[in-house]
């Protein structure tokens, strides 16, 4: 059956035409054999002689609706309106244009440019003045060595440890096993938490203690009295240490400042909004991961503290 007028001749058929032509086969006979008009055979042979191949050449297709100028405009719109909906962005792109874009076209172009609409991540934003203080603090100490300086530091911090608050469990199952009793987990509202204080130095982890309730100046003094001094006596008997804590209000109160001065604690200044500089944060991360891995064996706050 000969192909329809609008139907494209397959590449395999075109190759047969060229093979037969190269063996000096009659074009009319070849047309009857393959069911192709003689004019089509002549066209295939002519294109082969010009281009040396029967494969389809690259076709430019329809001219893209988004021009380079439109992409620049869309990039500018996205930088100024990250929270805008797709309709807001589309409407802003269509302002003053004779030929407008639909939302699907804008969404497809945004995807090509690497934009995806996601939940905004919550993170502490460091103020500009505190950024400068952080950089200045780090530059002053960028050439410090472990033996001459960091070996004598005691890093401290408080941390809230929670387990059981994430009830999302991943399993392997088929689409028809959604309600399988063996693959369904009962909801659990069990949540255990404890506030802890700890410190760390070059020679190892110092004292770790739990804290009941909120920490005020008097309670923080009791923590230092019962847990900091044993670390100083054990690792720094000659008093050549530097004690670090952050800028929490209880750490910089008048009562605590008087305690530090009266007892000769060699405290240091600390840049604001800089918990990530404190190396003890790595210890808290490992601690929380370990507790999450054994959370099924912890049934009370007392067990959580002992673990």
C-alpha cells in the first residue's frame, strides 16, 4: 500500500531506494516494487546526491516564544518576588505585552532555569552588624594553632534533646498493601525531652549534666560550680585555660559576671549569633543521632538521661 501524501517515507525504505539505484535498477520498476511514486524516488535520490545521506536533517522547529530578553525579565522577576505564586509571576511577565504567556509556559521555563517551588527553610538570619563581628573575630584567630591556643579552650553549651517527635516511618510495600495490618503502624504521641549542659576540650568530653526546668542566672552558676571546676582541676591544674560560652542572657547577667570575676574564671568574649563556630555542636549532633537510633528502648525521661 503506497504511503499517504502527507506521510514521511521511512529511512529503511529510503536506503533500499538508494541501494537499488546504485545497482542501476530501473526507477519505474523500483517504484512499482516499493509502491512509491517515481517523483518521490527521484526526490530521495537527489537529496542523497546533495547531502550524501538519507537521514533526516536537523529541523529548527517552531521559533521559541521565550526570547533571551524574556528570560532576563523572568530572572529579574524571580529575584524580586521569590514568594509570589505562579499566577503572580505570570501576570507580572504579561504586563504591557501584546503576546502574553500562559502559566504552563512560565512554569516550564522556570523549571528549565532551575526554579522549583519548595517549602521555605527556616534558619536563623545573622544580622549585618553581627556578620562583621563574626568575620573580625575569626580573622583575629585564623593563624592560631592547636598547641599554642585551641588546646587550652573549654567549649560549653546547653542543648535540648528530644526523641519520639518524628513518627514518619519508611517501609517497602506494594500499591495494594496500603491497609495491610502488618504494614500499618499505630499513631504514637510519645515525646521525651531533656535539657543538658556539657563542655568539651582538647583532652576529651567534659562533664555532661541534665538541667531541670528553665535556666536562670542562679541555676547556671550552680552548673558551673558543680561541673566546670572538675574539668579545670582535671585538665588544667595550672589554670592555663580559656572558658567559652555563648551570649545567652543568663550567661551575661550581672550576677554571673560577678561570680566569674570573684572566682577568677578566665572567660572569653564570643561573637553574637555564632553557635556554628562552637565545636561542641558536632558532639550534640552525634548524641542526637545515637539517641534516635535507640529510641525504641527509651520509655522514660530517666532512661533518656542515663543513655
